[in-house]
C-alpha cells in the first residue's frame, strides 16, 4: 500500500458520526436505566420469539454459537487489531501502531465501565441455550465488532487500499457487525437494545479514536 493519505472532509464527516452516535448511545442508556416500558416490552417480545426458535432448532443454535464464540468473538476481533498493530510497526508507523492498540484497549474499558454502571440483567430462561458473563448493556460482542471493523476500514482507506479491497472489507465488516449482534440475540444472552447500544457505542468510539489521531498527531506533523 502507498503512504497514508488525508482528506479534510474526513474530519467533518467523522465528527458528525461521533456526535450523532454518541447522542443516541446516551439516549438509549437513559431509557435502559429508567426501564422505559415500550423499550422493555419490545426487548421481551424479540427475546421470546428468538428463544423459542433457538430451542426448536438445535442445529441452527449450534451454528450461532460457533459464529458468536469463535468467528466473531471479541478476542477474534482483538487478534485482528493486533495483526494490524504488528503490520503498522513493521511499516515503521510506530506512533499509529501504538495508538491503534491503545484505542482498542480504551474501547474495551469503556464498554466494561458502562456495563458496571448500568448493571442490567441478561435475559433469563428456564431452558437456556447459552450463557454469558457480566452485565447485559451494552453488548460487548456487538461493540467490539463495530469498533474493530470501523478502525480497520479507516486504516485501509488511510493507506490507500484499492477500491475492490475496500469494498470487500466493507461487506465483510458489515456482515460481521450485524451478524454477531444477531447471534447474541438468537442465543438469548442479550436484549435487542443491548445489541443496538453496542453497535452505536462501537461506531462512536471508532469515530472518536480516528478524530483524536487526526487532530492531535497529524495536526502536529502538519
């Protein structure tokens, strides 16, 4: 790949994404913490219907567990970031490598902090098909996938990856982000609002991380 490129319009659009998703996360967090009736009812309807399907379709449930616990697991996503960090280091982009690793750690810390603050219980079933630890909101799987895919897509764009590669990465990333959220719902370990909150938080933190790098590191170089 060629040397990194930068476009002034990127900062504007990234700022809009960060602000809009951050605002939506804040609103959703308040609604979840307040146990807003319509949201609770919606979460329960989605959870009940998907759990019924999971109990009746053990083969599909196993597939969802494989996708959730291995293919799209948060540690799988962290390995992808680690590979990117090593690649950046090899290219002598040392500061960017450290920043990418630190951004991933920071994202995980924010997610766990919100879980502890909100303390939302996960769905409970007399016949569970899977189990999970920690509080429910936001979904760590959904957040980590959205954050990691957003970060990696930005790196590909920044280093001038070809259109086909970027398009393929976008498709894979979108499928992964949506897919992992759906697996968590199907397995009955999250409410729908947990997953939406995870998606929004992941996108927000990725946008904030990009803005931080663009405005602090690159502005000094400029």
